[in-house]
C-alpha cells in the first residue's frame, strides 16, 4: 500500500516532523537526500513548499529509520492532490518564510519577525491560509524568543482560531501551546493553564511529539501556579507513556525536565533530582545552547526551592556564562533572582537586597511582566533577615499582591502569611512594652 501526504496543510505538518526527525539524528539536509535528492529539495519539503510523493516518503523513512506513520502519513495516493500541491500560488511568501525561519534559528529575532510579517501579508493577499498561519506562527515565536511575551501570547491565541488551525489539529495545538508558554513566561498563569488545557484537547489526535508539547505546557503552568500533585498526576502519567514514542533523545530530555520540575514543585526533591539527572543525559546542547543554559538555571532554581544550596553556584556559573550574552531580558532577571536567593540561603541578606534593588530600578529588567513578585519576595526576605521589619512586612504584602495577580496563589498565601506574622510579632512586642512601663 502506498503512502502519501494529500494536502498542503498535511505537507506543512509532514515538513515539521521530517525536520524534527532529521535533526534528532544530527543529519544535514544534504546527508538526508544522499545521492538521490538535493539539499534544496529536502529544504522545500521541510518548509511545506513541496509535497512528497510515495517514493520520496519511503526513501526518507528508510534513511531516517522511522515509520511513515510517525509523520502522520496516510496510506493512500492521490495524484491529482499531488499535482495541485506542487503548484505553489505564493512563491514570494515561501521565500520570505524560509528566510524568517532561517533567521529564527540564527537568533536574529528582528529579521525573523520582519520576514514573517512579509510572508504573512503575501499569503493573506493570495488567500493562502496555511502559509498565512505558518508565517504568523514564526512571528509569534520570534516575539517569544525576544521576551515580548504578551505580544507572542496574543498572536498565538489569535491564530489558534483561524480556519487553517481549526482544520488541522497540529496547527491548532502548536498555536495553543505557544500561547500557553508565552502567558506562563509573562506571569499570566491563569491564562497559561486554560490555553494549555485547550492545547492538550486539540492535540489528542496529533502525532506524539505535538501532544507532548501541549502536555508539557499544561503541566508547567499547573506546577508554577502551585496546583497539587493530584491535579498534575494524570498529565504526568501521560507524558511518561508518550516519552518512549518520541523519536529524539532531546525531546525525551524535555519531558524529563518538565516532570522533574513538577516533582520539585510537589515537594519530592528526590524524584526531581533523578529526573533532572535523566534530562541532563538526554538533552543535546548542540541543538539549542540557550535551552541547555536555561536547563542549568532551572536546576538551580529547583534546588533553591527545596532549600538546598548544593551545586547551585556552579549551575548558575554555567548558565550565566552564556545567558548574559545570548539570553533575553527575562533570562537575565531570572539569573539575578537566583543569585539573590542563593545569597539569602548563604547568609548574605545585604548582598541579596542590593541585587534586587538594582534589578527593580532597571527600566527594562524591572518590568512587572518578569515575575516582579519574586523580586519583591526576595527583597522582603532580605529586609526581614536584616531586622527592617516595617519594610519587610510592606514588601511581603506587595509580593503577595503581585503573586496573586500572576496566579501564583501558593506563593501569594505564603507572602501574606509572612507579612501577617511580622505584624503580629510587632504588635505583641509593643503590647509588652506598654505593659511593663511604670
């Protein structure tokens, strides 16, 4: 029985999964094509510009050692659909889209957004709904990478409702997953959870890789918002079930990372540490250096959450070496917050307070979108250790309000409790002073 990708949308989906399979095996486009197909032709397949024939699909699956079913390829052949898909109505859009994707992988976010916008305009003008969606998805990715989380979330949410996304589960699930992670990064956890749940629903019939991304977005949002283990457990079990089906070690490493963070958030530091060790052996730093650096920073934060400083300084040294250069503003904020938390744990509240005061005073890094509640909580903790109880109580209350607005309800309750305890002790002390006066 012959296999075939029978629509333009399916060609885009196939191209995405083909690219993922090739990169997981560290093959170039030229190497994948071998002596039969050019690297340029493989590039066109991965971008969705060309639709593969059954012969091409069979050849590529054999070269990569995968089943065509992993790419969502159906077992039939429609020669009319193949011919129609080969006639690209928007060559200008394709060229801009290819440049946008290349710029995104080169971390040139501005160029990626510029060419993505141009591709989207051309595709819209010609009625190419699939290419229009794909171009705006690249724009949303570029804004997310550049720490423009609110814009990325808005665009991703909007395109999830477009006809192209509603017609194809992969496109809708990817849009919603990106909207979820963008809202989580931008401290809007309520929206992150809602959109993550919608992404999981949309991805039920999508390939395992797409469903995994949706589940990771939802689990991460639930964990960060402080939801209990009983709420995250069903989704974590699903991730464990999907993990062996993923084609690349790197993808499996991402799952281990997500599950490890959720374990730490649930108070199981032993499980969290084991999962992080597993992720460290699976993630590929050559594939995404910035993500590799963020993994080390995340490991440091989880250890700090568990009240441990063991290995944290080294983890922060590794992550800060690169993230201070290739990271975005949010990366810098999170690194400085982690350094301040480490200073608190090691008995240096003055150093912690200085780090946070400088951070809050910075016109860019002090943006409330960058988890300002955590900055205020660290500052309040430092003031508490220094004996400045009035300021500590005030900043704990402010931290609680910021956490509450973000949807970090567990952190909010803890901050309000600490403010209340300080006020109670102050009132008790004042009452005793009055009582002992002659």
